C-alpha cells in the first residue's frame, strides 16, 4: 500500500476585489478595472451568469454572492486600515461614474457613420471584437477588430481605432 501526501500552501491576495459580471459585459469589466487604478487592489472577475447556492445548514455561506461579499468586506477593511477613507462607498460611486462614462463613449463611437456602415456591411463570418482603454479622465481609446468565426486561428484583424472625448463629445475614428 502506498500513501501519497500532497501539501499545498494556499496563498490568497487579500486585496483582490472579487466582481460578479455577465459574460460579454465589456462596460462593467472595464469600469471595475479603471476604478481600481490608483488603489492597491487587483480586480478578479470571479463569477458571472450562474451563481451557486447550497441548502447545507452548516455552510458558512449559503450563496456565492454572500461568499464574494464577505471576501470583499475584508478588502474594504484592509484599505481602511491603510488610511483609505470610506473605500467601498468611494469605489462604488466611482464605478457608477465610470460605467456611465463608458456607456456614453461607446454610444458616441457607435453613432459614427463610419462605424454604423461597418456594422451594416461587415461580412457575417467576421465577428467583431471591441477593446477600450482609458487615455485620461473622460477620454477613451476604442478599437474594433474582427476574426473569422469559421476559422478563428490567426484571422484577427484590426479594423478601426477611435478616440472619444465624452466632455466635448468629439470623436475621431480611423479605418486601419
């Protein structure tokens, strides 16, 4: 008889802020990432469209949402101990602002005649992929690329690059 013993030291980054997201929700994902900049935290997208629940009466957490919220409470407490005042409230306020700004930036981008024409006329086998970067407060860089859904390997191609200023509502988009 052989007995194998496996030992693993579990390491957790206590300053990982766990988020819940819906697959494909670029706005929420990017809003979390942008708001986290400047804070000593790392965003970890932990769950999405399906959440676990348990009926185990002895379970510490009955739902995945409770589990995530308990973990995040420890992050907010750690930030307060580091001197951050009301970190959760400020984070949530900034998240809502960033989310609204991103929605506006994407709306302005998609209202461009160049982008409208692209989406109307793009070949149906080309799947669009959007990327967003924050350049400065209220100014975003948006890229659109695509790949062939029937042959996705090595078929990615950049299509457009845009710069959107939500304060002035100026958009500059170039076809690549």
